[in-house]
């Protein structure tokens, strides 16, 4: 999965900002983290934050209640899970 696809996932899930109730997110920040996600174009797993376009609230995917399908997508690229497989 690519970074931009994570953003699309957030929008498709209709995730609501806990602060202002907006559903408009953009990828605010990301950086290497051992508990992060394996994303195309990055050598190290990335911890990704989404930012609310309306109020600037930052959140990570781990804090959300995602649908089962979306959760499966996230778990499939979680770095810790991949290490167990190989
Ligand atoms: Zn907000």
C-alpha cells in the first residue's frame, strides 16, 4: 500500500474528527517507527498521522474503529505482523 492510499482509506471509512466532527483528512505527518506500517517507497515501517483539514487535529490509524475490511488492510501491512511471517 502507498501512503496516498492510506488517506483514501480514511476518507472511504468516513472517519469523524473527534474534535470538530469533520470527515476531511489529509496525511499530516509520518516517520519511522517499529510499530508502524510497511508502505511502498519506504525502507522502514512508517507511523502515519492524519490531520483534520478543518481543525488540525492529529490522529493515527491505531486509534480508530475501522471496518473489518479496512482493519484487515491495515493489519496486512503492519510491520510487526510481516516479521512474524518471514
Ligand atoms: Zn477536526
